[in-house]
C-alpha cells in the first residue's frame, strides 16, 4: 500500500508482463459477454430504471436502513451497526467469542477486504477458508483480490498449476478440472466442519428484511447454511427498497458482470433456521458497515458512486486496468470505481495519484449498469487534487503559463516559432513533460510550418 | 455559407498540412472559410489535468474569438468534444459565460461530421480507391458525441477499404496528461493497439493526438506504420 499507482504500475509492467496478458484476455472476454448480454434486452431502459431506484434509495437511506433493521430483527436476525472498520472488527471478535468459533468459511466479499477480516480472524486464532474458487486461489497465494468479480483474474492456468502443486500436492500438469476437484476436497471438508460462515451481501431488501446473495459456485449457499452461525457483512448502501426491485437488479447484475442471464445461484435469506426447517444456521447476524460511506453520501459530486452494485463491468471496460490488473492501484477497489470511491472512503489525498490512473476514455460510463458518471467524478477528483496543489508547483506553473500564452495570440504565435527554432529541445530527456513524451515516442516533430504560417503565406490569398 | 476554421493548437503545430487540406476541402465544396487569427487552444489539456482555472481562461478566449460565426469547424475530434460537451460545465453558476459556451457548442462541428450532417455530403469522390485503411475511433468524439459512421462512411464512399480492427474503438493510451504522468501504462495501451493492427496501407483518425501517440510509439518500436490525419485523406478522396 505504501507505493503509489504510478510506481506500482511501472514495476508491474516491467517485472510481471504475464499479468497484463492474463488480465487483458479475461477482461476482454467479460466485456464481450456483457456487450452481447446487454444487446439481448432493453438494457438502456433497465439501466435508467436501476439508476433511478438506487438514487432514490440513497436520498432516503436513513429511512430504508431503519426499515431494514426492523424487518431483519422481526425475521430473527441480529442487526449490528459499525461506523468504521475498527467497530466491525470489534463486533466480529465478540461474535467469534460468543459462539465459540474455531473455524470460519467465507463467501466472496469485497467489504471483508476493506475490514481486513481474514487477518483479524487469524489473530483470534480462527482458521479461515475462502470458498470462492478465485478467492481460495489468492488466499493460497497470499495475495489480495485483483478484480471485484474475478479476484484471481491476474493468474494464468500455469500460475495456478504451480501454486496448487506446491500447496495441495496436485500434479504439475493437472487439468483445470483436477485443480477444481482438489480445491473442492479441501473446501467440502471445511464447509462441514466450520462453526461460522461469513458472507457479504449483494442486496438487502428493506421492505422484507431479505439478504440477497448471487454466485456461480454454490459456495455461498453452503457458507450461509452449513455452519451453525451466519454473519453477513453489508455496506449501508447495498439496500433495495422493494422485493420487486430484484427482478431487474438480479438480471442486470449478472448481465453486467459476466454476461449471464442470472447468477447460477441466487439465495434469498430471510433469517436463521426456523423450528420446522431442517437446514440453515441457528443464529444469523447482519453487520451494517459505514466505513466512509456516509462521507461519500455527503459529497454531492461523488454520492452517485454509492449506487455501485460491484459488477466489475467498469474494470472490464477500462483499458488502463487491463494493463496491470487491480494490484497496481494498491487499494481494495481498483479500476474506475476504485478511483472514484477510494479517496472518498479513505482519504481525499489519495486522489493525487489515483485520479490520474485513467486516460479519460469514458468507456466505463458506457457500461455501468447504474449509470455512475465515473469519468466526470474522476475529473472532479483531479480538479480537487489540482486545487489543493497536489500536482506540485511545477505542474501548476506550466498550466498557468500555458493559459497565459494561449490567451494572448501574439505570445502563442511566438511560441510556435520557438518550437521550430529550438528543435533540439523537442527530444530533451531532462525537460519535464517533453522528456517523458520522448522516452516512448522519440522527439516531437512539429510540421515544417505551422498552420498559421501556411494560412498567411498561401491560404489567405487563394 | 461561411465557416470559421478552428485549427486547434495541436493540429496547428503538428498536423498543419492536414489542417490546410481541411481548408482546401471545404473551399472545394464552395464554403467560404475564414480563419480568426486570434485563435489558440480550447483549453482541453488543462481541463483534463484538473487545472480548471487555467482551462476557463483558455475557454473564455476561445469563446471571444469565435463569437458570431455561423459555424465553427475543427479537424479534431477531442477538441470538438471539449467545446461541445465539456466547456459549458466549466461555467456552472456563471450564467452569461455558460450561455455563451452553449451557444458556441451549438455552432461547433468536427470536420467529417460537418460534411455529413450540415453539408449533406456523403460522397467526396473516389480518390481513395483500393486504399486499405485502419480507422481509430477517438474516445471522446465517438463516445461523447457519437461520431463514428461519418468519417468511416466518407472514407468508404471514396473507395477506401476499412479493414476490421478488433481494437478500433479502444483508447490508444494518449489521454493528455496521462501519457506523460503514467508513461509505461500509456505505452502498453498503445502496444495493444499496434499489436492488434491489421495489415493496412494507412492508419487514420479524426484525432491528431492519438495518431501522434500511436505513430510515435510505432516509430520508436521500429514498426513500419504509416499514419495520416483524416482531413488529408478526405481531401485526397476529393482531389486524388
């Protein structure tokens, strides 16, 4: 985390070029699937509608949170509130003690990454198993997720073969099926012996107090039903007002994320096991976590980002993300949504580097299922960074100087002449900006005559 | 019909001949082209870098220079997008300048768009017969303004073959300040464009900056890729 994006991205491209290949291949695949899946329905109307529902939710968040608490409690769920990561950790620690937990299975949850749940549990002496195959892979590799939906997107098949051979004793040339079977053997055992299952939450329906989870592997269903205790970590923005909102949101999420019509498994959980039921946990907890979300909500320019349903479509569409994957950003959330959310959730100063990890191509805005104006928000972070002087005095001096030249046409035309008179300088490696450009392109090559000159000499008289 | 030509600072310095071709093309279509000499830069570099005070200053200058012309035509997709889609937002809360920005936005067109949408020209001639072309869709002009079929249609009508390119609408990695702030990532993006580029005679685009980025990097890599600005090809379509 200490290293900024710029240095991390540079290092990653130099030392792990294979990550670029893996991430590019996977994201282009997801991206093409999403495009096809959007094309099968009236995606534009769905996106408008979903955006409207989420904006409404955010405008009445206090109301819906209290409603959700009331309904969840009525369903026999214990509801907890965590203002920040420390609160959430404390609540989770108490629950581990109270329920005498020795082993935990986890469903995929980005919020649990924010809260650093795994290291907390390890400190408490609890054994933790990530049960999403991708998450399990990176847990074995001792790495953070590289993508919201595909945490191991940066790993090639060969990477995983080597990792599993070392950690699970599989053959060096194991097939993907054999690798999955090896993980399955470990995880089945864990599901059956775990005391607690920890999940995230894709949605919580406020009017009914229903926790909704979407997945493709069945591991979340096992995580939330096999162990005797289920704890769901839910960001306060993850609510939906009504059950019927799920009709569009479940389909839109799946289409945006992977191009599927629906997730393979959708679980609607309305409380712990009832007396007449044979399965399910004895106790169920929902921990609602703020952890910076209230400050994002209070920020007019950024609050729409809380509509995010964590589909990862903006990462898949992002050509900048594609070059390095998520690790270069050094944060839990990467790609366009990570650039927008992270400074708001954690520290505005982070925008000084993250804000510029973007070529402003605006491809993300085209795909976001809830129409978050990501490029506009990234620009707003840049504006704030520039206003706070984060780019340094030289950058400000250059832009102010340029603005001064440009608003005085005579100066502008004079500098055009200088560009040609001092041609040697157009590839000088020691010059700011010009040197950086020349390193990848060679020196600047101005036209022999500027257009102004061509106009004066030829075109004006024709 | 009278058109004010906004060459844009980048084309003025680096694609001056292509910009001259744009003027020749417009004149050949019986358009009176004027060139307000006070013009400089639309302010996009500062805007994208977050330096909005500097951007406002440049945008104001541009507003004054182009006041009163019926049409303003640019041989640059992203500068057109700056004037049309971004500049008004710089003047939020400043009604007179906001209104002036909207007014200028309404009169401003990218060259190929102007030909197709205002002049209703769909066929310039067949000067590009047999030329195999890769067309790079600049991000801003294609996504923010939706200008995609106009340049491609004009090239095809002139006999050029637009060779399918899987990455034709992907960002080339230029991105203004991005190309100097995050050099390795910016170049890796250009590599993806160049590595997927099909066999063509020429790579073109409505955006000179993208061409400088891809062309410069191709040269640095020792690749033999010929880069030409859309304005030059369109003039050749008519004149070739």
